[in-house]
C-alpha cells in the first residue's frame, strides 16, 4: 500500500490548485492522494474537480446553522479530527489561506501528522487586509512541517519570520499548471454571449477584456466606480468586448446589471466554471481584476492585469511588470487601460518576462518535496528565479 496523503480543499481555488498535485502523485506512483472536500463550498469544489475529471474521495458532512466563521472552523476541525483518527495519513496538504486551510492544519498538527502548506509565504503585512486570510496563512506558517512557496519573495517572507530554511522550497504555483492544462482543452462554453466574445477575439475581430470584481471590499461604491470605467472604455474603443462574470450575491449582481445592462459589447454572466474562465483569460487582451488567482494565471497567457485593489500580496506581478495596481479609481482605471489599448507594444512589454508564479512544473516539485519529507526520495531543486530578479 502506498502512503496516503490528504489534500484538503474547501473552496474552488483550493480544488483547482490541488487537483494537479493529486495527478502528479498518481503519475509518480510513490504516494496515494486522498482528495478531501471540507464542506466549506461543496458545490464549487465538486465543479472545480470535475474540470480535471476527478471527484473528492471524502466529503465532510458539515452541520451549519449560523454560517459564522467560528461555527465553520469548529465544525470542520471536529469532522477532520474524526477522519484523521480513522485513516491516519502520512501527511496533510493544505493550500492557501482559507478557513479550510486553518482547520486542516490545526487538526493534523494536533494529531502529530506533518502539515504541508502549499502556496506558503504570501504576506500583505496587514492583518486587516485581506481579512481573515492574512491571519490564517500566518497561523498555518507556525504549524507546517513543509512550506512550499510559490515564489522567491514568498520564501523570503518565511525566512524573515525565522522559519527553518530546510523546510522551505520554492515550487512555483500549481495554479499555473492547472490553468495551462484546462485552457488547452478548449472545452465548449455554456453561455452563448461568452462564446461569441471569445470567438471574436480568437479571429482578431475584437479585443477581449475580462473583468472580475468579487472581493467584498469592492462591493458598493468601489464597484460603481469600476462599472463607470468599463462603460467609458467601451464607449471609447469600439473594438473591445467585455466579459464580466458577476458575483452570485443578489445585491452585487443587481448593481452590475444596473450599471452595464444594455451597454453594447458587454456580456454579464453568472460565475463561470473554471474551464470557461481559464479559456476566456487565455484569449483576453487585458484583464481588470481583484482576483488573486487571475493575477497568477494571466502572465502565462501574456495578458496584462490591472489590479482593482489598493494592496496585493501578489507583488511579484508588480515587480515583473505584468500587473499594475489601479484600485477602484475610475480615472486611473480608464487611463491605464487606454495606454494599453493605444500602445500594443506596451502591452507586449508587460508580459515579456514570463510568469513569475510558475513554469508549469510546480505540481511535480510538490510531489517530490512531499515524497522527500516522508523519506521516499531526495528533495527537488527549487524553481529557477525569473529573469527580472
């Protein structure tokens, strides 16, 4: 029997970033991956894993009444503890900085099972932004036996916090592996408007702009400023088409529709399945986004990102020049987008140095690092530093 390793996913991004790791484990034949759905966002996890033709091996039956963070955390820890007592894996992999991440790390640590933190070392330096993610990832950093950092900067953050260098490896981000794999499949779109926009971009008939504004701090007046900027850009550039997957929150969806319904060449959709989102991004000329995942994926498709946030922990994009912070300032969004529409060479220069977040081999390095932790092989070499460093 191969040693079991639990990979715990509670959100769509976690499932997307863990699925390639499970595939790498199966391919190497040294470890037996067990995908555990924590129950935080069960439908989204199922949908995300389906894009990779896999299902969760275990889904926790959470009992939620209030929907509060304390209730979610305690319920997940209780269920995970029971599962860990029953199966006792050799290691537990948690990803990122969600409540699932913290619950998985705490449950494994208390059972003295090694915790592997995938996407370790991200820091904004502000416990209030993002909240509570900044605290979650710092807490997990105190519990992990192996810290798999996506970039050199993330590794430096860990070393600055006195994490042992022997427990830190720069792997790249597995979301790069995932996005390249999924976009290459070119699965069909369910939304006809999205399909038409991507087809126009593919045939050089339009320049496609992907807009996402999902973070809670973007709601309300900040989102209104973003929507005004989008309207102005559509008016100014008759060759651009916009795809905007709206947040599922009814108030946010209503605000988006009030701001953009009837505006020509704008397609408002429900939240897109990951394969559709990756394919839209791969055909985009530009993305306006507050998503951390899109900031990581866009450089692989040579798509510049204007980041609709005041602060980002993905500063590697800023250092590499493939992203620029514009916040939710209407004038700044319009001005920076116009520069890229007016100067295609500027757009090309923004992504010329490649993707600072990975080379598509992060999942293989992750599998090798976990196998080394368990004494099955030697540790892999870290991801090479990008050329701009």
